[in-house]
C-alpha cells in the first residue's frame, strides 16, 4: 500500500502554477517524476503523490526543481486562466484509472515521437556532413585536374610552336635547296647551250624539274649529298661469324623452365642405385672380383650382344641384376636381348621395369626412355598386340619427335591396325 | 595517379588513342611531331600507321599494310634526310621502308628462320660515327648484324655452336660506337644470358647470366664509350651495369633493383639526360628512375686488378596507365620529356614528363 503524500502547497499566476511538495528523508531522481499534460505523479516507493490537474499544462516546458527534501514544480498552463483548485474535484476511481492509463499512453507516444524526431535530425546531419566532405574532395580533385590540364596545355603550346619552327626550318631548307638546284640547273643549261645542237626539250625538261618542288628534287639533291657522304662512310664490315654457347641447362636453368626438383630427384636416385649392392654372398664366393661389379658385367653383356651371343649376354645381365637391381640400363639391355631371342613376354617385362626405374623423366634419361618404349613397342607388335605397341611408339615419338625410324614404324603399325579392323 | 612533392617529375598522360590492332612497337619519327605504330591486325597482316600529334589528339596520316605482322622497328641506321624505317616481322624478314613510297622496300632480306624479336640501328640520324648498321635478334637464337649496302648476307652473325640447343634471343642493342671502328652489340636471351659481342675484334667480350629471361637491354648512349647498360628481366628485376671498367673474371659491376612484381618489358634512357631512364611493366605501369654514380667508379681488388663500382638507382616517379603490359616505349629525341608508349590493351598513349630540368 503506497503512502499518499497529501502535504503540498501551491499557488498560481495567470499563466503558471507553482507547486511545492515536501518529501522528507527520501532521495528523488528525475525518473521518479512522471508528468503528462493533465496528470502529475511522483512515485518514490513507498511514497506516492498523484494529481489530476484542473486544466492541461504544457508539460514540455514545465520544470521540476529537486531540492533538499522538497520538489518545486513550475507548471505552465496551456490556457491562461485561473484555476479553482490544483486538482479536479470529482474524480471517481474509474475515471482516475482511465486518466492514469491515458497519461501513460500519452507519455509513451511522446517518447516515441521524440526518438523519431531525433533519428530524423541525425540522418540529416549525417547527410549534410557527407555532402560537405564530398564537396571538399571534389574541389581537391578539380584543383589537381586543373593543374594537369594547365600543364598539358602548356606543353601542347610548346609542341605546336616547335612544330611551326620545324616547318619554317624545312621551308627554309627547301627554298635554299631550290635556289641551289636552280643554280645547278642554270649551270647545266649554260653547258648545254655551249653544245650547238640542243633542242628545246631538254631545257623544258630541266625547267620542269626546277618548278616541281617535290621529292624529285629532293631525291636528286639528296643523291648528291649521299654520294659525298658515302665517300666518308667506311666500307661494309667484312662478314664474320661468332659462335656462342649458352649457359648449360643442368644448373642453372632459366628459372621459368626450371626442372630443378625433378633433376635433383633423378640424380639422387642414380647415386643411390650405384651404392646398393643386393648381394647374395654365399653363391658369389666363387666369382672373381671383377665379376662382382655390375658395370663390368654390363659391359660384358654389351660385348656379347654385339657379337650375337644373346644367351650369354642375358646371363651376364642376370648376374648383374642379382648384384644390383636398381640400374635401369641392365633391364633395358636385357630387354634387347630377349627381343632378339624372341622371348617377347620377358622383353616386355624388362622394358617395363626399366621404365619404372627411369622416373622422374628428365632430359638426362631421354635416350634410355626412348629405347625402352621402342623395345616394348616392338615386343607388343610381334605378339600382334598392335594397339599397345602403337601406344609405346607414340610415347617414344613424344620424347624424341625427330626420329624418322620411329615415325615410320609408327605409321606401319597404324596401317596394320587399320588393315585388321577393316578385315574383321 | 602521380604522387610526390611539388619538385618531383610528373608523368602526365597527354593523348590516348585506341587502335583496332595489336600494337607491338611505337617510335617517334625523328625531327617531327609524328609517330609510328607497328603491329599486327586481326587477320594476321602487318600494319604501319603514321600519326601526327596535333593539339590534343593524334591524327592518322597514313596506314600501310604488309603481308606479315611487324614486331619491331628502328630509325637508328638511316640518315636524317631519308628517315627510312627498318622493321623486323614475324616471318624473320628484315625490311627497310621509305615511308613516302612504301610499296617496295628499299632493302629486304629473309634474315632469320623465326620471328625477329628485336631490332636496333646505329650510325644514322647524325648520331655516332661509322657505317650505318642494323642488328636483329630472333627466336632462332641468332643475332645478325646487317649493312644496308650489302645484300643478303649479314656482316656479322652470332649463332650457337653446332649441336647446342638454341635459346630465344629477346633483345639486342648497339653501343660503344664512338669512332669508326669500335662497336659492340649486346644481346639478351630468354634463359637469362647477356652476351656482349665486340664487332671490331669479332669476338665475345663478356657474358653473364641473370637467372631470369632478359626482356630488354639498352646502353645509356650508343655513340659514346660504353658507360652504363641496363638489362631488364622477368619477375620485376632490372640490373644496371657500369661498363667503364671490366674486371678479367668478375666482369662488370652492377646494381640490381626489384621494382615491380611483374615482368619489366622495356627500358629506355632519356636522350637528353643519360642518367634518367624509364621502365615499363607488365602491370601497365611506368617507372622513372635516376642513376647516381658512386664516389669512385673503380677500385682495385686484392690482386690489383681494376674493378668497377656500381652506383645506386632511385625511383623518381611512377604511374599506372593500363591493366595490360606496356610493351613498347620511346622518348622523343627532339622534345625533352615527350614519350610514347604502346600497351597490349590496343592503346597508344603520349605522355609528358614534367620538371625533368630540375632533376
């Protein structure tokens, strides 16, 4: 139950009402005061003061002074009149309720309107600020543009002036040339007059050339000058050739074409291959020292291949592979032997193994790869697996496009394939 | 956008002209306000267009169409009266044209098997002494020097040794032509090789490798004792070599600058001041540089041999004109600060560089 505050005193003038409300022992803040145009409430729990005003007041301009234990209201009347009393006399409960709610609603609306108005003013301020900045920037830009334009015009004027000067200089030169040419022609004329039997035609001819100030004259005059100049120029240089070498491609390569990573990999692999010796010592004890060296065995194998002893070559390569199965060239050469021996499946196997070992593909192992593809291709063709053979030949061609034999063989295989498809 | 204080040179775009063909090279016609644009039309023929700078625009005076697209041209080897244009085209032909009568070339030779990437001339235009000569560098890896008075065979041929795989030659330049006998040719290749050939002794005088393909080389002056050489390359780097002192093993001293993130397509020195040069980049930008000499240009190394000391390079100004690479650049030899540049966005632009007197 709120405690109603009924001790208040008030006085009025024609336009204002002065109300003082004593509040002892409580702290008052502006939030405790609620005022609309016909309702005034002060609520500081548990105290409550409420007044339904006699006539409407201007609540925006009215003030409340919060002093020591007292609130002093200055309420400005909407209509200038004297009030009989501060509050409306006959207010029953319902009326009171209704008025209270109304008041609250009105206050809300007012608050809303105020916020709206604030928003609108804020927007306008922002717009204004933006426009002002834009104007400033425009002005700056224009200033720079003007500077540039002025500069441009100045230079254009200079250019035009200079061009005019050039033209005048040219005209001068031309006039001079004409005069000189005229003199020359005069001399010629005199010389011709000296010779007895000259008709008018050459004279007219010469006079025509004199009248036409075109490159005809130019040409002849400059020919004279050219002749003089040619005597001063040295003879053309005697032809010679300088041979040059380009920086080799392993390292450093042109960075944009760099295959450094791949080439490193290949070199590492090679180094490793040299080192591995997958030896099975027990069986090889009775071999001579040199026979344990895969390279020596490879060379032996090559020699035997050259003499046509293919089985022996295969043996040599087999032993070498047992010692070191990471050398691609061993498999490559063994594949060649198998081809000759018509062990086609073995040839294919060996070429495939060689190709496996020849990754990554770098220019260093180009030759080896071409050979591997060709040998495998041949083996496929001899097994009548022409499409696989053609694939290998084309791979070989891709690496080495200039090799005519591979091209011819590829063509032959293509024809064969087409022939068989037509038949079937 | 030009930036910087009031005293720095400004690069002002004066005129811009859109073209209907791909522009490869643009050159000023000496002693005139005219410029030439060389390029390739859409149907695969070559075009030469002659423009004149009139007021604030370029007026087309002449258009000449040729069978093969034209890659590069130079006035370097003709006299001032004749002003013949030497061009290299996509088919490897070197032609010299009289622009007044362009139907038949004055000199023509199928110099190379592949496109001529770069051409330079010396001995003409009243600059330098000695016979007028033209050098061409081509994708077939050879560099050939031609004399317009000698038909069909070059007077010097720099080609790879038998069996050597060839590298494209991307750029050539003449230099050191200070008397009748001396002359050098500098050539840059796509694998980063720079080679200096001495034509008097017909030998290779110096070579080096700058790792990235060399897009453009130029001496600061063709007609003086070799002073400086600028070589630009891919990946935004350029090197300035001091050519006055050659060390027997270390060659020439150089300073390297990494300017732009993209390829530097061209370098051109200002004809009126040999310490100022402009580089054009793959991002459509132009940079104006100044070279400062060191206190002492040469010093003795530990064995007592002379070696050069490189100076320093400072950026004066830069501007971005286009989104496509600016592939060609030429300063006007007659008006200081006037230059033309051609970009792959099919526009030719004339620029004015201001305040060069105060640099």
